[in-house]
C-alpha cells in the first residue's frame, strides 16, 4: 500500500491562542482555519478541545485527536479500505477514509496534499572532496531562513507495542529498527525514510503523542531554528544532538500541545534490503552525541559554568 507518510496531525487544545503563536514561532505558516503548514503543505491542525468535529479523545492527557496519512492515489485508498473493513468500521467522506487503530488512535487517509518542493540542501566544504559551496558563497548569514520543510514523523505512547506494530504492518509499514522491549521504528511503503512512526510501550494511562517533528534543510537549520526558538522564550527539552537510529539531527522543545515538538534533519533512507537493528533503549543507543545550549560566549575569559 503506497502510504507516503503523515500529511497532518490534528489536536484538540486548551489554549488556541498559545498554540497558534507557538506553531508560528516554530516556523509554520498560518493557512487559516487552524491549519499551520510547512513548505510542502503538510501541517498541524488545532481545534478547541470541545470542538464537535473532532474524533473522541484517547481518554488520557494526550491532546492528539487524529493522524492524517497521505497516500499516493485513489487505488491505495481502495486497498486500505478493503483491508481495514475486514475487522473494523471504516467511514468514507469527501475522499477521506477514517477509522481507529488497535490502540484507539483515530486515523484518516487521503490522497496526499504534499506539494513538490525544490530547495537546496545544506552544502558542506570538506578537504578531500570537491567543494559543495563555491568560492565566496557564505555558509550562513544571520538573516538566513530556517523553515520546516515537511512533516517527518510522529511518536506514540502505546500500551501494547507488539499489537500496534502488527496493525501497521497490515498497511504495509516495515520495521526498520527496534528498541528491545520498547517499540519499533516503522516506515510505510511510499517512503524510504527510516521512520515516519515510532511507538514506545508505556502504561495505558500514558497513551498518546510523545512528540512530532518536521524536517529542516540540514543541521545548521536545526541549530538556527532551535536557537531562535529559545530566544523567543520557549523551553528546550532535549538536544541539540544526533540520534543513532535514523541518524537524524534533533532538537526537542516543550509545547502547549500536550507533547514535545522537534526539529530534525538528515534522516537515513532504507529500502527492502535493509536488515533491522535492535538495541536496548538507553542514553547510549538513543543518541550519538548531545549538546546543551548555553549563552553565547567568546574566549576572552574563563568558559561559562553549567
């Protein structure tokens, strides 16, 4: 099934004004009607928590109300509908399929709204390699843009990771790597990205969205966007650093959406020949290295104390 990845995440929130400002400051564009878009049209959608148009909540503190997947074509929608109707209710309206997964997460499937974007990636000059950035071309400037390009992945807390993994495998998701006893990293058939979904086994009362992230143009954009976010007063949660599984650069922040929100860049790509790895989840397996942001400093005196 040619599922490409998440087109949108829909939240029912307590404070619409705070969430709106957060998403704008994060770098998304206010497209109206509570929709905040990346450069390719993938989005976060916010509604008031009691909006009757929202699917029911998960019965926990989580504010995520629906994950909307983009698919390649109408034939994929037909295949998804046939598969899921075998054992659950599926509704179809205005070209959108809706159902609930085996953990209770509301899902929607639609022909993707992603727009094709044509932007350069971060370029690097390194000894022994031809220059990627030519003579007199600067690597960055204080005014350079650092905009989220595309919705990358979502991470769920789930009470039964094995059952949840089996459900998404029915839809063509492949497990690329796994944390033993914790949960799988999964990618759908329509992308080569290391994962668009990661699930973490937790007690039932924690069920919900742990974080989501958008891809940036490279590590410099992750660091620049994150620095600007900190300067606006938002609280860093984890990072900046670089993960081992997926190899993506990351920087996570607290948010009023009831979950963490990440910037990421430079994720590994895998095809069907990839052999999944497995490791115990801990500080050493989750990141190759980790920085801690501090105030700007110049070596005119002793280094700052942490």
